[in-house]
């Protein structure tokens, strides 16, 4: 199986709390509710304008993986990084077990910060 930032199983494994914390740590703010299942998060970039992320309120909503994928794509654009880089470094503890029982974890943020010093 190929590990990509578009793999629905990997995107479903991203914890909502981790994504929220990442947005807060990166200067995003929760702007307003969207219908009953999501909130809109915004970030103003001086040279690039305003960016928007639609974040589900619960991890069990049907389009969770799609919304996480869109968030990762937007974060990659704002931060000028690859989507897999966002998943692997920016989000704490993204792990996945495939149907064949193969498990892996992408790098954790605190490990990468130690390596970069």
C-alpha cells in the first residue's frame, strides 16, 4: 500500500483534537459554526490573503477524511510544505494499521524538532 496524504484510511486516523491544536498553534482561529457538524477556521496571511478550513466537530461524520484532506492541502499551501510533511511532522501521532495488519506511525512533531536542532 502506498502511503499518501490522500489515503482515506490515513486521513481518518488523524485525531480531531490534534488537528484543532495544530490550527491554534499555527495562528488559525475558529470563526463561526457551519451548519450543525463543522466550524470554519480562518487565517490571514499578509502576502497571500485569507485562508479557510472547514473542520468537522466530530470524527465520526461521513466526510471526515475528505475534510481532513482539504485541511492538510490548505495547510501545505499556507506553510509552503508538502501534504505528507504536514501529516508526518505537524500532527502528533498519526498512525495507521492496514487491512493486512501492517502498522506504521508517521513522525511525531517533538521527535522532528529534536532532530532539527
